[in-house]
C-alpha cells in the first residue's frame, strides 16, 4: 500500500466519522412538540354551570365521595370494592350540539399536575352518557384518588380523537375547597352504586 492510498482511506474514515457525528447531533436536535400544544382548546366553567363548545355541552350537577363501591353484577353477598384513598363520583349531564357523540376522554385533574382517569378498577363502572343533539343525558363518572387530592380538583371532558388539537373539551372546576373536601370525606358513602343515581 502506498502513501497515496493510505491518505485516501484515512481521509474517507475521517469524513465518514464526521458525517456520523453530524447525523447524531441532528438526530438529538430534532424538534420536540410540547404535549400542551396538542391539547384541545378548553372551555372553562364551574359546578352547576353549563359549559358549551361547538360540539357538546356538559354540566356537573354534583359530586359525592365514597369509601367503597357496590360490586357490579353480584349474585350473592359479594364484598364491597374498597380503596386506600377515596372514590369521587361526578354526576354530569351532557348533550351534543349537532350529531350523536360519546365522550372520548374524562380526566380528574388536581393541583400539582396529577390526573386520574375514570373507571379506576375492573368491576367498577362509570355511566358515560351517549350524547344526542339537544337532548340532555345523565351520567356518573367515577374516579379513585388519594384523600388529600380532593381539594382543587376539576373535571376535564372531551371528545378525543386522532387529532386532539381539533377536538373539543370542557374544564369544570368542581368547587372543592378545604372545607368542602373535609365535608365530602366525612359524608363518604359505603357500597356506593354509580348506576343507582344516574
């Protein structure tokens, strides 16, 4: 091997390594999309108010806490479904504005960035209303969360979909301050049945 061939191979190695380093740098610098930018626009409201957007309207009629849940479809004396935290039942009414819809997302958000999905365990069931145009339908969304997370909780419901930024959502403050949280914990029911009151 002569000097010229060694120089060509060495140069190719240096250029190849440089290109590899540049490719890795470009890969790490790819744009990152903040999840909040993909969230749907939210319409805000409070418990007892009707919150409307172009696709649906929703109203929270009340909240109730429970220490345990009645088992679903039990044939006998099945034990209640307990929790180390608390169950929060959110009673809602919803309707669509133009065409039949179903709520695609329902999340309970609490201060500190915590969020809880409805239907926390198998064997429990929320009653999510099918929304028809201009006809109010009742439902109960059931959440399981720690007892110290009740204060400041708010419900976020939406239609979901493949393009979340194009979907609709409602953000409803449940009005749970420190006193209301204590009252909910004191009056928490045993063997609560979400289907009984919807």
